[in-house]
C-alpha cells in the first residue's frame, strides 16, 4: 500500500504516504487502523473475485433457485439428480462460508499473503460439476 486517504481531527488526508501522515501529527494508531481497514477491503475483494471465478452471480442465483425448487419436494420423492444438486449446493455454500471466514483470518495476519491459492480453502469438486449445469 503506497498511500492512504483518511479523515482525522476534522481534516481529510488524501493519498498520503504513511510517513507523511505521521509527520502531519496523525497518531500511529489511527494510521494502523486505516492500513488494517484497507487490507480488509482488499482481501474481501480478493475473496469475491475467487468466488465469482467459480460461479458468477447469475450462476449462483440459478443454483439457488434450482435448489429451492428441489428442496420443496418431499425427500422420498427426490431423484438421484435432485439429491446430487442439493448435496453439491450445500458443499458450495459451505465453501463460500469457509472463504468468508478466511477473509477475517487473513486480515488479522498482516504477514499472510492472500494472493496465494494456498491461503484459501480449496474449491470442492462438486461445485465445478454443479456450475456446468447452469
């Protein structure tokens, strides 16, 4: 992060280097909070990008609609394909939940490299199969 934009003590500091903010009298804690906030926003964007790379917003809506329709059927009336759809949708939702939880862990560790695939939960293979249907 090269510059920050923050509001402090009634003044807006637009695109300031950290050292310049400190020289202007902005407390270290305020600067650290701004850095942490920017890191969190960046990591959330990375998470969103990775989720949408697996399933676009439209695909996710279609999956949810199909799962809701199947869930409306009695369990004993569901076909094998419908059961697979529900199981895969659950795996996808669990993965999204794990991705979102990982955001917090990555944001809390300033040394963590959130750009590495290894920093994120592995996408379940069921999701790739599921998204091909939509």
